[in-house]
């Protein structure tokens, strides 16, 4: 049975908390691997951070794991960085029976002031076809929020800032390198946003004088 649906981190962690005998991989773990993972992997060596977990250094596109080696794989804020995203999705399917994917929404992706080249893709969820919809990333709004600020905002606006997916057996997706719909938009300047905001505040102020 193929399953691909929206989820949330709390549901996934409650679910994994009951799977005591599972092999759980967090790929692209960075500094903050999921607490329920017992295997972690990254392209950088973070082994010193995870003495209680088995760490694997990723050196190639093909993941250094056997077919269906894991019961569950976590890929949190990874897919948007991967150049060959279609190959990576197939690798997730190959090494695990099921998993959790977390990616930024278009909104969060545009708001955060980081290297624009760090993210390659927008990954959205198609609720009608129950599949991922992958397109080339585009900067619509000039970014003005720090990573730490957005992480704090996720506490209140998580549904607007991240897309969370639970999958079993297969990850259905539609892939397009074109993003023609957004080509008509020019980048919206942060200073233009502030200018309009201040102008509105000033008009309101004079209204009551």
C-alpha cells in the first residue's frame, strides 16, 4: 500500500516513540538530529555530536546503505538543497520502508535571509493528487528575516512556514524545472514594503490629529 499525506512533527514523534525496535535514519541531520533516530548521516562530519547514535558520512549521491535497511528515514530541510532531487527521492524509497519529509513553504523560503543559492527547489504538496509538486525556486520577496527569527515564528505559524509529509513505500511526485507562472513577478523590495507600511501608519496618524 502506498501512502503519502500531510502530517506534523508531533504525530511523527509520537509514532516513532512507540517503535522501540526500529532502525531510524536521520539523513542531513546537521546539529539537531531527531531524538528518535538511532542512525544519522550528513555530508559533513558531525560524529562528535552523536556519541549515542551511529553516524555515517555521505560522500556520494548513492546513499551508502542497503536496500530497505531502515524502517524509517527522516529528511528534514534536505530536499530543497539537493541538486538531483529525483535521484535523492528514489534513494529514500530504496533505503527505507517509510519516512518523514519536512521542507520550507514558498513563504518561509522567501522570507529567510540566507544564501539564495542554498535552496534549489520549492516542494509543495498537491492535496488533490496526494503527491509532491517540485519546481525551481524563485525569489519573489527580498528576504529580511534571520533563520533564528523564523524558527521562533514556527512555534505560532508552523503550518504556514513548513510542509510536513509522511510516506510509506513510495513518494509520488510531479517534477518541473520550469516555473513560468512566477516569471512575471519581479522581486519585491523589502524597502518598498517598509515604505508602504510607514506611509500607511503616517496616514492613520494624521487622521486622528
